[in-house]
């Protein structure tokens, strides 16, 4: 029916134009409703300790709901040291999350980030070149300490269970014999694992933590009353007091106070114009603040 009004060639051109228009609209919608709100929310500061509109609530890792801490009791060390199906499955998940980007999905040292790393990531499928060795306690040493000067960071904060699960998975990536630890090393490791009850701390959203800190800090503690030297350097006494109380290293020396104050000015309550003031004037401010701390 439509052939009566347009030729097939014209119809193809119209359909091609329609596809381009729909694609452009889809890209615009993706940017306007997903990408742009995320950029605006990320770059916008918190006000009064409350999340701004546009934040993703508990979906934002920094704004997860409050949770009471607890202690996980110690587990049977033999259970952790045995590569059961449960442990190897957990290790595979952890490896994919924390290791595959450098060491590659199959452990061949060919992950997406490997090309930019020097030295190159370890190839877990080959027995040679392991700096600490590839027995259980040797891999544990690498996980715990990392390698300074390389991309291999320390995973000391990882739970004992997760460390052991990751070790089992790493060892499974190579078909070669990984060797056994001396009996004394195994017994020492069992004792460490038996004592390692895991403490999970209380958790609250970051915005709530900021609000509590702000409420706990009393600007009057530094007695920043108006006088010549304070007015010269500070435009917001409350903000300056909170900043100084949150950064106690300013007490080390006047030069330290100068660097800290100017690095965050004017948002920290200090005037950005302080960069033009002399070292003698900064020393006077420093002496005044330290004297007021002693008197309070």
C-alpha cells in the first residue's frame, strides 16, 4: 500500500533516518536520566550532614543503613585450611573481584590492567618466579604484606576465612605441585586461625557520621573571639574551629598551621588571602591559638 506513495529507495532512506533519530533520542535519555544525575550528585557536597536529593540512598555504599556490630566466633582452622567446594567457590568470587583485573581470569597474569604494570603481575599457572613461594603459608605472607614498589597491595584487613579461600583458588589455577609447608608452620597457622575471632564494627551512613562529628565539636573550645589577628586570618570562626579540632597536627608548628589552613581555604573558615601574610603574622596567630588552648 505504501508503495503507491513512496519508492522503495525513498522508504529505505526514511527508515534509516528513523533509526538514527531513535538512536539519538535513546543516547540523550541515557545521558539525561542516568549519567548526568550521577555526575551532579557525586560532585555536590553534603549540606548540614544530610544526603542531597539525587543520592541513591542505601544503594550508595557511603549511605548504607546503620547496622549494629557483632563478633563472629572463631572457626575450626582445619575447615579453613581444607579446599572444600565452599571455600574454593568463595575464593573464586574474591579472585574475580580483587585479583582478575591484574592477574587475569585464568591467573595467567594477563588481566586488563596488566599491560600498564611494571613489574608484570604474577602468572599463577607457572611455578617459577614466585617471590615468597606458592605453599599455603607463603601465599598468605604475600597476601598479608603485599610487595612494596609493585601493584601488589597488602590485603591484611581481609578476614582470615577470605584469605584462606583466596589462597585455595590461587593454588587451583596452576596444575603444578605447590609443595607443602613444614609441620611447624602449619601448626602455627592453625593457632593463628583458631584465635582470629572476626569483629564486625558498627556501621552508620557517612552523612550521619558527619552530622555527629559536627554536633560533638564545640567551636567555643578554641575561643576564637574577634580581635585583630583572628579577623585578619579567619572569616568563619565556627568553621575554623571545627577544622582545627579535626586536624590536630596544626599544633606541631606555625608552618604546619599555615599549610593546612591555606590548603583548604576558604571552605575551612580561613581567608584565602592568608597566603599574602608574612610568616611573622602566621606565627602570631599560631601563638594566640596555642595560648587559648592552654587557658581553656
